[in-house]
């Protein structure tokens, strides 16, 4: 079973330039986890490019829930989480089996 993890964030900043900078930084930090966190199967993150949507999104695949759980607590991921929490206003996520 493969587990797909999909997350999207809205930035806290009110001006467009800062929102875009924060979204870009989140995507870069998340993408940098590939090859660092061994339980990541695939991971793609990117800032929004269409008006009216959330600011940044992540799509990642894991072998199973245990692999997702290991990713969640990995120290490199926790560093990204700390930054994300410092710049976001809201988060939505869904995990489903492929």
C-alpha cells in the first residue's frame, strides 16, 4: 500500500510579495528533504501560481503509515515544520491510499 500525503498552507502575511516569498521558501525547504529523510518515496512541493488558491502545496508518497510517521518526527522535517509554523495562518491535509 502506498500512502499519499497532501498538504496545503495559507501564509499569514498580508502583502502578496511576502506571501510569495514565504511560500517559495517553504517549497524549497520541503523539496530539500528528498534524500535526507529516508522514508520519503516521492515528494513535490511548490508555491501556488494561480490566483485564488492556497499559497503552497506538498504531495508526498510513503510506503505506509509507519513511513509517514517516521517522516513526521524526523529532525530535518521538524526543522522545516518550525519555519512553516512561523509563517502560516492555516493548514489543510489529507492522506489516502493509492
